[in-house]
C-alpha cells in the first residue's frame, strides 16, 4: 500500500484533496438523499483550524497517537514525496473490475467504506502535537524539534485527587474528530490511523455522544450528565476580542509556528452518577451554584445573567464560596478564560454495575498555565463536586494554526 | 425515596404514566424548538412491544440486569402497591422552593435531568427476561416461575470459536433502549436502573452508535463497520405474513404469557478492524458474497435481487460455497429467518491501540432453536469471516407481548 503520510496521519491526503475537507478522499460528497443539518460541510482551510470555534457538533471521536518511527522523513512524508491522489467520490471508492475508475481490486480498498453514502455531517478534524513529540521520556530530542517546543506546551502539573491512568493519558499527536453523525467521526479516525500504520499507533481513544458546551451564541446550552446546563459562560465564536485575548496564540509568543493556533487540554472526568442521583436537589444546586431547571445563578436572574457572588440569601451567601461556578469563575483567576468543547461519554458499566460515564473535558486556550491550570488547582482543592467526580485521563496538545490551502499541511511551520 | 418498581424496573412508572411512553415521566414533552425527525414519539402501548419492528433508530443503550432481591413481591412491586404518580413535565421536574408544582427540594430529583428540553427522539424501550429469572445457577426456582419458562428460552449452546466474557454475558432482565439521540437512550437506562436500585443491578451494558439493519422497507440499508451494507435480506415490518411465521410467538406455543412476544438473542461481535482493512477488496467481497459498493450479490443484479447460488463465473461459483450470505441464507436453514436489529459499537481502543469495535448483534425470532442457533452453528464452523471477528458476549431473553394500556405492565401475564 502506498503511503501518503503527513506527520504520520495523512494530512496531505486530506488537505491536498480539493477545496475543503468535504471534498477530500475521506468523505463522500453530500448525498442527494440528505435533507437535514447533517448535510453541512465545514470549510477545512483557514487561518485557524476548524473544530475549535466551529459550533460544537453533537458527537466526538478523539484519538491520541504515539509516534512509533524514529525517522523524521517518515514522520513528515509525503510532503517530500509524491503528491496525494485526486479525491475519489461515490461508488468509485470501491470500483471493482468493472468499475469506471481506478482502484486495484486486488489491493485493500482506499477507503474502509462504512461512511459511504452518508452526508458530511459537519465533520471537523483538529490536529495537535503533544510534549512527547519534542523530547522523549529520557529528554532526548527525537526529531530535532526540541528547540521549537513552546513554553505553553508544558506538561501539566499533578493536581490533588488526580486518579490518572497513564494508558489513557498523554500522546505525541492527537486528532479531535467532531461530527453530527458518530459514524462519520469514527470513520475519519479509523482511516487516519490506517494511513499512519507503521508510523503512528493509537495510544488511546474516546468517544463522546453529546456536546456539553456551546461554542456559538446560536447554540442552546446543553446539559451534562449531572443534568445541569454546562458552558453557559463559555467563550463563544462571536466574542472575537475575547478569542484574540484568551484563545489564539499571538505573534511574538515565542513559538512562531503556533501563531494563530491554540493549546488544548483534555481530561476524562468520570462521574459517580449513581451517588449524584441520590443527592437532594438542594445540595446539587448548592454545589453547582446554579438552579437545575434554568441554569440561572443562585443569586438570581436568568441563565445568562452574571452571578453576584456578594448576594445574600437568608443570611448566607446565595452562591456558596466553594460553589463550582465561584471557584471556576474568571474573577477568581485574574480574568483567565478558556473555550470549552467537552462531550458526555458512557463507556458501558463497570464491574460493580455502575455506569462508566462522565465528561470528556476539552478546553482550548492561549496558555494552559494561565487558563486550565489555576482553575483546576482551585477546583481540585475546594470543589465539593470532587465527591462525585474523578479525573482518570489527562493530556495537553499544541494545535497549530489552520491549513492555508492545498499546498499547505498540518504543522508545516513546525517542520520547515 | 419512594419505590415504584415493576419487575424491578419501574415499568408501571412508565406504562401507567399516560398515553404512550412519550408522555411518561421519563421523557419531557416535545420541545417547541424541535423541528427535526428527532421529535418523533413512538407509541408505547400495543399488541407487540415497540422497538422490535419499529423502524430501527440510530442509537442504542442496551442494559442487562441481575435481580438482586429474593422477594417476589419486591420484584413485581408496585402492581400490588400504590399507583404511579402523574407524569411531571418540563421545568416542573426540577421545581425548587419557588416552583409551581410539587417535588421535594430536599430529596433527590425525580428525574436525573440530562434529557430535559430534548425531544422524544423516537425512544423505544423493549423489555426481556432471561433464563436466570426462572432458575438460578443451582437450578432452584427463584420466584416460583420455573414452570412458566418457555422451551424457546433455552440457554444458547456453545459455538466453535466462542470467546465469551461471562461478565458481559447473560442477565435476568434486559432493556433495549433505542432512540435517535443517545442522550435520550442513556437517560432511559439510567433512570430505570435508578428506580430499580436495591432490586436489580446493571450486570453489563452496551452502547451502539449506528444501526446496522433496516427493519422497514422505508429505511435505506445501512453499512456496518466492515463497510458493507448489512441487513439487506432482513425481515421487515411490512412482511406481516413472514413476521407471523418467524418473529412472533404464536398462541399454543407452550408459554401462554409469551403469545405475541418474541425471543431476543444478543451477541457482541468484536471486529478485527485493522486486519480487515488490510484485506483486498476482492477477498472482502468473496468472503461476504456481495459487492461492497452496491451490496448486490456476486451472482449479479441489484442489492435486493435474490442471490443465485448456482451462478458460475470463470468456471467457479460466483458466490463461494462458504460465502457469508450463502451460509446465513434461509435456504441453508430450512427457511428460518430472524429480524436483526444490531448496532455498530466503538468502545475506544485496546491496549494494542486497535479499535475495540464491531457489531452488537440483536436478533428477534419465534424460537432461537430454529432461528439463530442453526445459522450461528453454520457460520461458526465455516465462515471465513471468523478470521476477522470474535464473539465476546452472548445473551438470550424472552420479550413478552406489548403492554395493552395504563392498567397493564411489562410481563404481567408471567406473574399473574
């Protein structure tokens, strides 16, 4: 099988395949049958990667990869090699002996096929590189990239109560595949892993079935598995000044190849669902600091009104000093903000019959040291919610800026 | 918390709550915002249970339960106890001190809340009882039901190549929750498990993200994770004569309480995706016996044309004698047919970085001894597909007929 890698993941196979990802070899063209929002195709090229401020799709397949080659050329192949093939569409993917177009009947099909006939479903692929791509566990400069490692791509510190499983943490590369149809997201990760066979290997992956944040004012606030609205105060695509201040890595930030990119933190947060469900509504609302029905802060008003942390109710603070929204609020952390883009997950049941369920937290920011880290330090120390949650996986990635056009590719500025 | 069990699962809380499940306490009323097919509400009451011939929804949460009480009254409570409360709707679920309707603010909320505001999404709940409800592992008659165990509810025999994990096999009861939104399916299983707390406990559960069968002529044939169309020759809702012959348990079949019910077999079939993806298109098509693009049998014609097992191509059978569609075809098994209703699953990745993915097979039939069992015996012995799949879980359940009205409940005829 002819390799068409790009940083081990066939990015050129995607980016070079036509005008935007929907026209690429991984996705069929929108079906004539599709008459629903699933038919939406998201532009792949741009200043920033898609899948960050793109209105959060409903489904996630997130995959972290280990790079298993020690050969830099193999890692960035095929940018120095042959150009990618033209996109194949519709039935031509599978054209057999009698088919109208190429494809070797006695070779594995170019595409695994399970998404054949499905609409693009708003698919976005967001690519990131982890600390391990720069230096290995022994501190060796694996690919001559160590000097380019951004300061903001620091390993996350340990937090109190962390219960991390190393087997589902970290990773040299990652792909966040979001779509409104899980078959489309799964298909993308599967085929990228397949194209990267021999160069990269999936380290861990996580499916998410329901978005827990809005990233656009046009979206309603979803509920997480605790039953509360989540992400009310999230950064939104429309807040361009705030995005420039808190989300995108600016010029002169030390790592020129990351200008216009963003840093992603992921945490798999298991919820002790059954215990939470036996807690009174009063306690649930006190822990969160919002009412469950509408999502309004307990200081009053509606969902989108600012919480008033000075408000008093029956002689006590209306919002407890250790309420989740108080501990996580920007005013508690020098104004730092993140763009959250997490998903609910249910990975079946554990050996005690409890749902293995929770929140796969994803947050983007200009620098985790001023974004995620101080917030998580405060939460890990004081949040009563800790009785009902457990962080089981952690990772951090630098997501480079967008791919400009068909001659560009994911992370090119890092390697050139 | 007041218990409202019905066979340990709160069925009366569902069935008695109003005109159909969509009006019940587990589901909010369709939201005014919902303008998509997800808004569909499926009738709960009827001759047969919903979720069998109902056009297959896109998402699954399947849960198998152990009964952990030895008290028959507790198992079937509350049919002898208080009637269920009236359904609560909309924000009233969470009404706090200032709320318009009941609900104890200092008690756990009646509903876990994560589906609040979501449309019904075509939810169906299908209920079944396993062999273990009748006799325990030592052969003891647990609840005085042993004499009512149908012959068709036999334990499945072992098959060659079975690689079953007992921890995710079997179960005394099951719920198949299907919906077009996974949050709705998960919500239903979670709340049933919660209502049954202390009486039943989840033994194992499985999420499925994409249907792999059509159960109606109105549905397009989906593709499974091998990339092939699946279920082309499935029984369909419109084949009423065939359903009477092959699907529904008839009167006089030995277990009167099952008349109008059906027997469900589940198998978690892990696919060795990465190995399959390295197989040539020619070999994939030969193994299945259909072409990958259109799903037409290799003997020619279109997807829905009958395969011609006598057709010859280049001196050899066009469809190999051990092709999957030949081995599974009704003509190879005295005409036996099943209604398949399976789902694709991806449960992340295994320790080798391979996708832990495949097909959660669900089939309904009048009697597994003439339906699933002979077909699986033939497949386990001769199917070349076995090089690419592994059965890791197995279960069988008797699914009683439908709930007639608000005074009826799941499995009543079994207990009365």
